[in-house]
């Protein structure tokens, strides 16, 4: 395909152009340096010669991290933090050859792929992140593949409400991707990955000093990723580039700037790759009720030719900058900012309904084009002082977030005219769907603005982490938020709309979206450090979450935003001299102002705000280097998530129902054995499992996704060839080829998880 060839050629040419001068300019042969060895962290206890710091960079055997900046926005150790915080080091991602952000979080307790995950969306303690993730502490919204794994230094996950530090956020918690930074020592690598479904992935990573005094550093990472899928007619062609500069003119000041570009092309992304209908009573397997249809794993409602004629494309440009000035060894100020522009073209074949009696599924092509612009910034002043016997770790901050979206698209009233024939799901026939007619309709609607969205919020926060004799730690903080949401009506969707195809998406004066909202969010915790290795804690926190501005009430009264609160008890330990970390937490988490259909006006768009959900459970996490040769990471979760308030009655009643997508039991364990940790030559062997219990497919609990267990393995070998370090690795994921459902679309459709998959890699360092 011309586009694929062009993208591959341009990417390879650009990378070669950047790569060649660096190699040619080398004055002398450099020692082998791990390209991921980020500056600024002491090697963990027991680390070998290639040990990497506590900022999340493993040393080939260690899976631990001592700190996580997302937890308190200070340098407080995780052991001293009265919140549940987990870090996934880059070494774990590399050992498992993680290729997407959804897979990156599976090693942490209480984290699942969320139902309806078209964009990056995770369930944390039962509640979705709402399509929001964080990059270096700043929000990204409605993006897929927020960060290519090649750009990720570590993944930080903070459980529970985090509104005190991050403003509008769902109560389950947050996922923060910390990206790689330029290094003081020159290092270069090229890696080729290959495997099942035609995977071909090339990564080039170059870093080092620009100036002789190492005051100016650079980093360039480029990725080209191509693959088909076990699902019919599904492909991807992705190209990504990260460039970064670090300037350190003095020991007190440091600044970082970066540009990131992503071009993601696929077909039927996320939940729309497969829409396997749930069967209240299976037509083919009568004794199996309340399950998705038993269809082949390669089944799809998609059609051939979509990628060539109407690909699903997302182009993203992100510009970021941050700087830190140290007044002294106690106080510093940090400013972070980024701007993101997204141009997204959605062409998706979706189900319009399924008839169990006939087996027929109606389909349509939906076309939407989104333009999104997002600004995010914060300013933090942090420092330490003493008042008598008490030590204070103080934080004062301000942040601002502005998101604008314009949606262009076709008129859904015209969907019936789209030439997508229905088909029998048990015996699908994929024929010509008439692309020229569809492209004509798209062309007609190309200037039609269906909707405009504007979100803006800013907040002020203060936090004091008080310590007495390093035995008692008392955390107290608060935040004041001001938020505004405006959303136009979706023009052209109602019978009688006359503006199509020239709707302008203006903010309708009669539209009663949420006015400016103000919220105070407290946060508190108490921690006892029983010994230098053990601590216990209790905490309370609140969240200021998703706006309900788009929902409609019968009398036009705007709905309040969703809010959450959490009570948490836990214990933490640093074992074997800090090589192993363990934690256990019990939580009681509530989400209120959940909307439900208005029972007095059935079969309408009207809703009422009577819903409340409780997520209550226990989590256990363990990670680290248990011997010089063995590292492991594992977790277990018990979560009882149910709807405890709801006014809906009759067949749609939700009171007492389990919250969709949340298993009661889930767990995982991954272990690796390295024959020669820290040495240039040696073997590595890894194996692990991931287990997920039964989940409800939707909130009415009309069908379920069965539980499953998958097993993964790895073998790796590293050596030196002609003075160049070389690493080879083979991973087999789901080696038992378990057939399971990954998640649902939040309604009545589900999709399969990946079958047995082989991924090989060859990496050379220069």
C-alpha cells in the first residue's frame, strides 16, 4: 500500500539522517551504556555494574522503584506515602515486550481494561479513567496509544481519588507515563521486533551531550510499527518520533523541551475491532446463557477494503516544556506545560443491532472528524522546613487545563441510506459495500460541524507532609477548583434538522450545560513508620470528576459533576535491603452523581442523578529482586463493586447490580531468572500468568464475560559481537492459546483477547 511504503520510507530516512552524524562524530569508541539509564538516581541495593536508578529504570534484574513523583509531587519515598502507589519500571515492559499502553498496566493490582475503551481508558479500583491519562504529570485526554512503549521510562499508578493534586479526575486513580530523558553519556541503539500477525517494528534510540561540558543534552527516539491482527481486515501502520533537549547551565537550574509526533492508522480501533453480540439465550449453544456469541476469534463486523479506502487515522503533535530552579538544597520551583493538537479521522463499521431469531446484524459506516486542542500547565513550589520537633515537606501549586474540540461528521439520519448490507453473524458474507457512495456522503458532510466542546479548569492546592522523628507522618492538604464545561447540541441528529450539511455547532443559547463549578477537595493521611523497612497508614481523599454537562434532565436543570470519596488502610514494606517492595491495601471507594434513565419518562433521552456506586476491596502487590538472579512482580485484587443507589425500576433496575467490567478476583505473577546479572553475556528466562475472574458485561448484568487464565514465557540472550552489545529475545504470550474476552463496549457487545502470540527481537547498542 502506497501510504504504508511512504510512511516507512520517510521514517527510515529521517531516522538514518539523524543517526548517521552521531555515529560519524564519535571521537572514540565508547563503552557500552544502557540507553535507558536515566540520570539522577542511585542504583538500588545489590545492583550490578549496569544498575539503573530508582526512577523506575531496572538493572536487568530489579523491578523496584523507591519513589514516584505522581503520588505527592514531592521527593517523598513510597514507603513514607499514605497512599497506594505502584510503579512499573521500564525493565518489566522490556522483559514482556509490551507494545501498547493497555498491556503496560496489567502488572498492578486493581487495574483493568475499561469497558468501552476506544481511547486509552483503564479501570482502577473499578472506575474508569474517563479517557484521561497523564504524561509527566500533565493531563492528556481522548487519545489512543498516549505513549509508545519505546518512549516510556516508567508507569506510575496512584490509586484512589487524586483531585487534591490533579483537579478533575475520576475516583479510581490515575495512570502517569514518565517519558525518557536525554542522558549525559552518549548511547545509541537500534532494535527490530517481529512476530505473529506480520509484526514488524523498528526502534532507534539516540542520546548524549551536545556540548563538551554536557550542559546541553539531546535524545531522539523513532518508531515504525506495522502489523495485521488475528481479527479479519484489521491492520495498523504507526509512526512515532520523540525529540528532547535538556539544558543545565548551572547546578541549580534545569530545563527540558520536547516535541512528540504520532501518526496512527488502523481499522476499527479499540472496541470496534469486534462487536460480538451478547446472547440472552444462545441460539447455537442453548445451555449457555448470558454470554457473548461463540464466534471464531477472527470474526468481525468490519468489511474488507476499509483500510485502503477509509482508514481510521489519528495524527497527534505534542510540544512540552518544563524547568526547575533550586533556591537551595531545601526549596525549589518547577513549572511544566504542554500543548497537544489532535486531528482524528474516524471511519468505523459498527453494529446497528442484532436479531437473535434471524442471526442478522445490521451495520453502518460512521464517519467523524475530531479536531482537539489541549493546553495543560502547572507551577509547584516545594520545600522543607522545621518547626520544633516537626519536619515539614511543603507543596504549594497551581494548575490550568483548557480543552477544545470540534466534531465534524455525517448526519445519522442518513445512515439508513448507507449501502452496508446486514449479514448473518453465524455465516457472514463480506461483499462490496459501495465505497464510492459512502465517500460521496462523507464529502457532502465534510464541512458540517455537529458539535463543539469546551472544557476549562484551574485550581490552587497546598499540602503539608509532617514528620515527627521519622516515625509519625501526617499528611494534610486541600485544593480549590474552578471548572467550566460548555457543549453545543449535536446538530443534524434530530428529525426536522434543517441545517445539515451546513451546521455550525454554535453554542445554543437554550442549551443548559453546567455553569462554572467550584469545589474544595480535601486529602489527609496518617502513617506510622514502625521500622526503617515497615509502615502502616490510613488515608481519606475526595475526587472532583467527570462533568455531566452533556446529559439532559426533563426540566433542563443541569446535573452536578460526578464526585468520589475513599477511605483506605494499608501497610508497606521494603524487604531484603530494599530490593523487594510489598504492599497491601484495603479500600472503600464511592462514586456519586452517577446518571440513570429517568424512570418517569421511559424511552427518552432524559436522565436523573440518583446513582451511586461502591467499590470495596483488598489489594496486594509485590515486586523486586528476591535473589541476585531472580526478579518478580505480582499482584492480587479482590473488589466488590456494586450499585448501591439507583431509582430505575422494572427490567432496567440497577440497584444491587455489579458494576460492569470489574472481576471480584484478579491476579498476576511474572518472574525472571538471569544467569549473569550485570554482565555483558548471559541468558534470561521468564514466565508468568495473568488471571481474571468473571465480569459483568454491562450494568444491567444481562450477560457475563467468563473468567480466564493466560500464561506467558520469555527467553533472552545477550552477548558482544565485534565490540557491539547485542540482545536477542523471544516472548510467547498466551502460550496455552486460551480463548477469552478482553472487555465489552459497555453495552451488549464484546471482543476477544489475543490468541497465542510470538514476538522476537534483536537489539544492537553502539
